[in-house]
C-alpha cells in the first residue's frame, strides 16, 4: 500500500479529513431551487485545506445531472479561457453549434451566426444563454484568486451575468490578504457581500481517529500526534507522511524533519508575506510566552505599538490565520511549531 498522506499542495490526498458542515453549506446553497447566493469565497492560511475543499465540492457537483464544472487559472485571460473550455466540452459543443456559436474556420477566435466576434464577454454571455435554455448549471472554480486585471475583468463580467439571471456560480479560494484586496475594489462590491468560509483548525479528535485508522498504535500515540499538528491540515498530512515513511520508535524523533517540511513548504512564505510590525508582534509573543498565550498589554508595551495601531495588526494576523485571538486581551501563535521557526529566525538573524 502506498503512503496515504501527501506533502504535495493541490492534490487530493488519499487520507484526508473533510469539513462536511462547510462543504454541504456551499453545495446546498448552490443546488437550492432558489439559490441564496451564487458566490462563495474560501479563505484560510496556507495549507489549511482550501484547495482540498474546493476539489471536493467540484467533484460532487461534477457528478450531478445538468451541472458543468470548470476550473480557471487566475493568471491567464480568464474570460478567454472560460469561452474556450466551455466550447470544447463534448457534452455541450453540439448545443453551442446549434445556437450559431462556432470557432472560425482558421481556428482562431469565435463566430456567432457566422459573424466574427472577439469580445469574450459577449461570447460567454451567448453560451450562458444556451445553457440556461437547456436548464444547465455552470460552476466556475478559481483557486488562489488574486487581484489582477484578468480576475477583475472576469469578476465584472460575472456580476453582469448574475444580473441577467444566468445559472452561473463562482467558488473562489485565496489567502485573506488577496481576497480582501480584491473584494475592496470599488466596482466589485458583490464580492464584498459574498459569503466567506474561514477554515478553522481541524478537530483533534478527528485527527487522532484518522491516525488510529491508518497506524497500528496505542490511542495515546494518535492523540500525541494530533496535538503536534495543532489542527493544521498541512501539518496533519506531513506528520502522517513522515510516520508512514520513517516508522520511528517515538514521535518526538520526527520533530526535526516535521519542522523542516513546515518551514520549507509553508512558514517561509507566510513569514516573508508579513510586514515588519507584524513580525515584531510575533517575535514578542514568542519571547513572552513561547507557544502559549501572551497578554496584549505586554505585547504593546514591549513593541511600543500604540493601542489603535496594535488593534489593526492584531486583526490582520488573526484573519491571516497566523495568531489565535479567541481569548480576550491575549494572543498566541496559531500554527504548530511556529515558535521554533521564529526562534531559528532570531538565531540566524
């Protein structure tokens, strides 16, 4: 049997822990007779399982009658890609052809009723009209959305399609800072109003049960492993992967390699995406409390950051999934072993 865990981002692992409540919330909303929303945005820290959740939802709807699911690359011309992918689906091409939509004889661009059309917003709209006529629903999935010209152009067009009552749905994933920047574009207020799904840590119980189902070990060992992951989805995969490959006598023997994978694959990217003040706050939390809660007053005193400014930085770090602010007036690191990562940064600074 192959290793059921994976350290590759974007792949659907053989062994995973689903989030049925949030997944079903999105599926139920999209498939309702009167859909309450046509857009959902999934956000969370790197490695929290955004892509996995999106993939699960896409797979469910892909198997539903009269649903078409397309995944779009946010770094390419999204509208052009959408038109091309839609037209080339074997299940739909004959419907488009019968409606007068075709690719030009030269193989470049589209024609509608034998007239060349180079406006992809218009082409997609004509295709959506065909889909609606045949009672077909379209889900568009954009993984790791960013605020770039392609996404803005696509979002503007999507907003128009919604007003015209087409059966089109949008599922986006992205880091908090990227989605925040995108939704605050003045002309994209529908994204600001779109429901957000924030991926919280996984349940320790579910992680322990998952490990026990794979490894022949005492329940206490599975509990120890679950605690080491901190509920962080990528850490759950890494620790399971290492346990399968190394078969250590004790879990603590995996810690150096566990930390190395987290640093290389995720923590370095998170760290260099933070501002200087945000890093200062994290350094201070580690100095004051290690992996435990530190009082906000002590953090402010040590950093010299004013109360108002501190509130802004605190909220950013919480939304980015880097710190846990659930206890009033206190903060702690939200990621497993992140205090060791920060200590090493200080050591080699």
